[in-house]
C-alpha cells in the first residue's frame, strides 16, 4: 500500500441491502479484520467522509439519498460498491423496483464482488480506495496550488 499521509474517514450507507453485506462490513471493524489498522475511521457524517462505502442496489426511494450523500462529501472522494447488489443490482437487477447498482446515480471507483462480499474482499476494496484517495488528494493539492498561483496544470488519472 502506498504511503498514506492522513487517515481517510469512511461513510457506510446501506442502500437496499438484505443486510448480508452490511454484516460483513461490520465484521471488518472487529479486531479479527480491523479495517482501522489501515488508518480508516468510520464516520456517520458525509461532510467528514472521504470514502463512501455503499451496499445494496439503488431504487427510486434511495437514489436521491445516495446522490445527496455523495454531493455532501468534500472533494476529493472515493466510492466503493460492496456486493453484487451495489455493483450491478445483483439478483434484483431486473426487478420493477431496482434501478441498478450504485453507479446508476454516482461514479463508483471500486467494485467489490460477492454475495455477500467477504470481509477479505471488502478490506481489499478499502485498500484500493485508500490508494485512490491518496492519489486524488495529492493531485488536488497540486491543482489548488496552481489555482492560487494562476497557473494551468495538467493532472493525470
Ligand atoms: S450482494 Fe447478496 S448479501 Fe449483499 S446485499 Fe445483495 S443479496 Fe444481500
């Protein structure tokens, strides 16, 4: 894992999950898997969050909530879809009440497969998210510095 300069805070949102994936997310916070050893802190406040971890598919009722949570998070930010429901809508994809996965309404950076997603896979997804977040933070700082100095800058990725 790349050198992490600060601890990203993570917001967990349950879309329309059956709770199977949420139980596995909670397992990641226990001492057995201990996601906090990666420097990640769990928060309930989107305005403090850097990583949005979403479970369950998107439906008409939760679509505006997912969008609002995403919009409330400061830039830079990273989204992780956990479980096939959040990735694609899963087995509920063609149901009348499911619009699809999280990327139906917001950009998703990391897709964690599984039904339910295993804690090891979720941790792997969080590590990927932390690396993406670090890269975006570095790019954001360069862009901010350039903006303040009035120069144009090309940032890749
Ligand atoms: S992927 Fe499986 S376990 Fe996870 S929310 Fe969907 S149905 Fe439940």
